[in-house]
């Protein structure tokens, strides 16, 4: 069993800093394991292309703030998910989906043959976001240099959530300590960058623009520290309205629906 499990791991996963229990599994992996309510909550964070295919990784505190979940409950859920081989930890001790986990998340939240995946969204619940596009002359791979400098940093009332350091782009995410706004920064190989600040609750447009400018100033300050006085070209992006990003107001109802569906399938 242990050899089969190791063979199922990708090269990146074999080289990652993994939980000891992850490498000493004695129970066979189930294609669709029974998941607890908190485990499904956690996996909702990984239901994105960045997480499933590019290994976006989340820090412990980032997950806790995004889900507004009790610290001990989260610790237990993460340990169980690691033991099941669904997630693993990288060298920065941030959590990412394994190949097995990516397939499970796709099966769980994006059922084939259904009209739409499970959702708690409705048009009236869509919250605004505001973005700024930036441009700077970069050499290949220098987006990783930016990401490594910003990774783990807190600023103002923004707390670090997680990151992705890919070959063609790097992505970082933050959330405010009151969980009212999330901020995402994406830097590409060609030097184009985008800052997106999304409201997680209803807010005034003026306040959202203030938050976006606050994040932009932080990013610009760090860019100048890395590259000196290199010109940074900026253009404002029109605000848009997006579905709520795991808003706790709707999250429990959504997860309960998925949880009950899973229980019915497992015991029918």
C-alpha cells in the first residue's frame, strides 16, 4: 500500500514538506472519502483553478480568517485532510491540494451532468470589486522575486492568506482583520500586474476605492524597494460585481447542503 501511495504522488508532492502521517498511511485511499462538515468548508477554499491545477497554497491563519472558523476546529480538519492525502504542506508550511485532492474537489463541487455546481449565490448577493492594472519592465521570472518579497507580509489591516508562485505568474492574497475585504495581487512574466480588492460584505463604492488605493500604495512601495525608481504605469479598472467569496452569511447553508448530499450518497 505504501509503495502504491508513493507512486500516486506527483514529483512536487514527493519533494514537499509533508505531514508525517501523510507518508505513513496504512489505510487505503478512497476515491470519495467521507468528509466532515469542517473539512468540506476547508475544501471550498481550494475550489479554484489556481488551487486545483497550479497549487495555490494557504497559510493556517489565512484559512482561519477566510472561513471565520475556530482555530482548534480548523487544526483538526487540516490534520484529517492531510491524513487522507487530500492536502499537503509545502516548505513554508502552507497547505496545497494534492493530485488526489484536486480530483476530489472537482467531483465534490463540480458534478458532471448537473446544470450548475452547488451554489449559494444570487444576483442580489453579488458584492463589488475594484481593480488596478499596473505595468513595469520585468525580466523573465522576476515576478517570483516580487512574490517572495511580499509573501507572508501584513500591512495596514490586511493579513496574509496565501500564494502561488508559478512559472508564468505569481499570485498573493490578503484579507482584512474584520473580513470585510479581500485583496489579490497577480504579477505576470510580461511585467503586467493586477490588484483586485473585493468586498466580502455590502459597502460603499468610495470605501472600496479607498481600500484599493491602500493596497496599491503598499504594492508600489515594495516594487520601488526591489527595482528602484523604475516607472510604474497604472490604469484604473472599472468596478465590477462578483459573487460573494465564501461569505460566512451563506457558507454554512451551502456546506450543509453538500454535506447532507454526501451522507446520502455514502449510505444509500
